C-alpha cells in the first residue's frame, strides 16, 4: 500500500527552510514573551509553545534524514557543529517541555526557565554559524505543492493535539505545571506580605538604603521639580501581579503613592512622553506617561513595610508589566520627552561595578 503523502519524507530543502522559519518563530515569540504581561498577549505564549512542538517534529524529520551522514562521516568541524546544534536544540525544546510539566532546577540565581532562554539564544548563535556553510536558496521545483501543504498541515495539527493532550495530562496529574499563569509562571507567596521570592537578576545587590539619607526626587521635563521624604509617601493602594520572567508570579495589595499624584504635583511639560524610574544602583526602566499614571511607587506590600530585598524604601509597581520593569530602591522619577534607550543596557550592567 502506498504511504499517504504526509507520511513521506519532505523535500530536504523545504525541510531546512521550515526549520529556519521554525527557529526564527520560536525565537521571536520567546523574546516578545519576555516583555508581555497582559492577558491580551496570551497568544504569544500559546504560539511559542505550539511552535516549539512543531519545531520538535521538524527536528525529528531532519535527524532521520541526516543520521547516516553523521554516522558514516569522517570527523569534520562542520559535522561537529551540526551535531552540537542538534543537541542544543533538543535540550532547548526539552527544557521548555519540562517547564510546562512542572519541573524545576536550582542554578543559583537562575532556574529552569533561565536555562531554557539561554539554550534558545545558543541555538540562534549556532544556527548562524551553521548557515554559513549550509545556506542554499530553495528553487520553485523544491515545493511539491499539495504534498508539502498536506505534510505541514499534519505537523501543525499534531502539534496542536500534543498541546491539548499536555494540558489534560497536567491537570489530571496536578503537576506544578497545571497552575501556570498564561505567561507560564507559577504562583509564589501571594497575599503574604514580603513572603515572595527576592530576585535581582544579573547582579544588582546594593547595601540597605538608609531612609533618613534617602529622598525621592521627581524631576526632568516638569514645571515644578519636587523632593519627598519617606514619611510623605502614602495614601494610595493598588492590587497587581508581579510576574518574573524566571517563572514565578505573586499577587498583592501594594501601598504607597500613585505616580499620577506625583505627576500632578510636578506639572509635566506639554511635550513630556515618558517617565523613567531610577534605582540607587543605576538600574532603571521607563513607562509611557499615560501608563505611568496607572503605576504606584510602593512602600508597603499587604500592609507590611517592604524589606530591603524587595526594594525598601520604594519600589515601582507597574501593573501588566513583567517583573524586571518593577524597579526596586527607586530614588528618582525623571519625566522625559523621549524614551531613555540606555535603560536596556542599564538593567544588565547596573550591578556590575
Ligand atoms: N534595582 C533593581 N530593581 C529590580 C531588579 C534589579 O535587579 N534591580 N530586578 C527586577 C526583577 S528581574 C524582578 S522579577 C523584580 C523582583 O522583585 P522582588 O525581588 O521584590 O521579588 O524586581 C525587579 N526590580
Ligand atoms: Mo525577574
């Protein structure tokens, strides 16, 4: 009996291009996911997972095609690199699947999700080198029309079915993976004051801030620059979820002063567009001014004064933003006409001094 079209091996060049597109897709959605904290972006996380499963299928087909070549070949740098690429790709896919099923890993300041991100970036780097020796443009004749379409439809359907099965298995087994937020993060210490994880990613680790020497300044593109002592900050409350890209989230009532009231007091210029929140360490992040009005500078969490690790005296609470944007140990709110692009570097190097 003849095999159905979708079971036969795909054209090599079409497969290779699909792999390239597949890696590009999961890389792009993976990177975008790190900046997404609103439920309206749930599709980014969903398609990242689906894309990963389809990619796993493609890698399987590719390995089936090249296995003889690898086994029979003389050792060469090109082959060694290809093998390394395959191994790292499988490791990246495996780490993602393991996370979904509730696995954890303790790598000091990092966890399984950080490893997953790291492996993904290594795949991208190795792929660039791999393409330097392997890049070929496809020709029209490589596409076998209906066959190719069928085969890929089958692959995507299989990916979606696997994804559905995963959800069912996870909730049946009640794994740690079954209670994930749409971002993939798992709950830790919600509504329990300071009892949630302390994370300073990369290397930000300042000494305790003395609040008698500390003050909060509100300056930049404003008519009335201001300075506040710790005791002057309070009166507002906001419930919000802190969701760290390392894979946990925590929901709390945060108390402090709303950024809207600070802005109203300082009178931003008509051209003011961004608000930059700056830590004593140099770490900083900015929000568009309209969104900033919805944020809070918190002194307390669930009624308890913030501990040093959580950013005492003051930390940013930015609803709908990922944890790395919730700047701790804030000492300055700078209103700006343009976005401060150096913040993208500052969050990596602020602790390295
Ligand atoms: N100044 C400063 N703020 C920071 C960080 C940092 O390293 N330095 N880490 C961010 C990250 S990655 C997260 S997830 C949250 C964690 O807040 P927590 O330690 O209170 O849980 O703080 C954010 N604010
Ligand atoms: Mo984080």
